C-alpha cells in the first residue's frame, strides 16, 4: 500500500485509516458490539500487514479501553516512528464536573490520560471530537497549541462541526499565531453528503485534508436496505444518523448493489471507492470487525469508478438534515 502526505503536515500516511472504536471492553462503554483484546489484536496486526500505518481512536471509546488495546498492540507489532496515531478529546468519561468538554483543564487532563493508556509519549494527531458550545474557541485553541508545544501532540485536528465554526477556528488560530487544525474528520458517505455544501470547499481552499468517518454508513451501504446487523440493533448513535424510512436512501443502497454486481465486486468496495475518490479525501476511517472488512477496504483503493457509475450512485440522493454533531 503506497503512502501519501497528510495535507501540509509532512506526515506519510496510508490512504486508509483504521478506526478503532470497534476495539474495546464491551462492558466499559455504550458500545456492546466492541471486540475484546484477544479478538482485536489479530485485526490490528492484519491492518499493519496490509500496509495501514494510520490508526484513529478516542479517549471516550469503551471508557478508554480502546486506547489501551490499540496502544499495546501497536507497541508489540509496529515501529512507533513509522505509524501515525490519532486520538480525540471532548466526551466525558466520568459523571462529574470538568470531566469533558474542551476547557484548558479538560484538555490537559485528557491528553495525559490518553498518553498513559496508549503507552506513548506523544500522539501524532490530537483531535477535538466535537465543538464545545460552552467554552470559547480561544480557550480551546490556546490549550491545544500548548499541548503541541509541550511535545504531547505533533498536530491537531477537528471533527464534525459547521463550516462557519471551522472557519472561525482557523481564523482565530491565524490571528493569534497558534497551531492550526491540520485535518477535518467529518461525516461523509453516499447516504450523507451534506458536507459537500460548504465544508469540503472550505477545506479544499485551506489545504486541509478530509478523514471521513462512517464511509460505509455503519454498514448500511454493504447490505440490502431492510437487512440489519447485531451492531445496528445496539448502535444508538447510528440509529440517529440514518432514517430507514427515506425512500431515496433505499435507492442509493440499491444503486450501490447494482454497480457492485456489474463490476463483480462486493458492495463495500464500491461505497468506499466513492468516498476515496471525493475531492480532498486523504484517508477514510474504516472499521473492521472481520479480516474481510480490511481486505475489501484495501481492494477499494484500486477500484476506479467511472463517471457514469458515480452519476448512478449519486442520482437518488436528496437533502438530509445535518446529523452527527448538533
């Protein structure tokens, strides 16, 4: 797998990022479908064997156990200097004051706890998981700048928010000479294309690469519209992201199936190839609970969709309410 540059950071990354929300102790968080350490490690090893060197987790995933599992596996299987390790901060891990958000106190506490769980002195990319409406962005950005200057993070990134918020953050950093957000991890797939309206154009203008999360719409693009999965039934976040009553979404899923059948490839490859070919995308964040998920993702890198195929996939789409960060 050929590496590429992550925007203006100079970092060499694989064109796929392994999202590690799948890995964690099921009883330690809101995700009962997560895989325990003994099930997770072979998948992390398989990702490395395929050439994936980019790993994304968060302090919130499975009450921090995702970071612990990923940190131990990468220590055993990889050279720290060759991999790009990302984590996130915002959601509280404890039901008490100052346990979450993006205050200076919360950020300083969270980065130290994440580094301890990950078993490393620094993360390559430290991302705000969401926008904190209760904390002035100046407070958050100065704290993140100090985290970088302390050597605890090499770069900072942002995740889902309105384009006006991201523009405000970039302007505020530039105005004060603080470290700028280097990446945008946003919600982008064939069932949710609202990012095309403003965020993608803003990031292209600012030279900021995209790291789309949920590129397969929590698996909905890989199976029949009415089919479910164990994760889908217990994934409360996913249920709020996608509406099973939208007829246009059914038509999108059927278009994916039609293109996949004509190409003779799994649906996952078609849906992921569409994301990979979008302007500004550096590396989709893929989840993998089975080795085949990783193999399909790697194969999608070589699947070039033709203009008529892209038109077939995109034609049924209708505007959706923005979800994932409000």
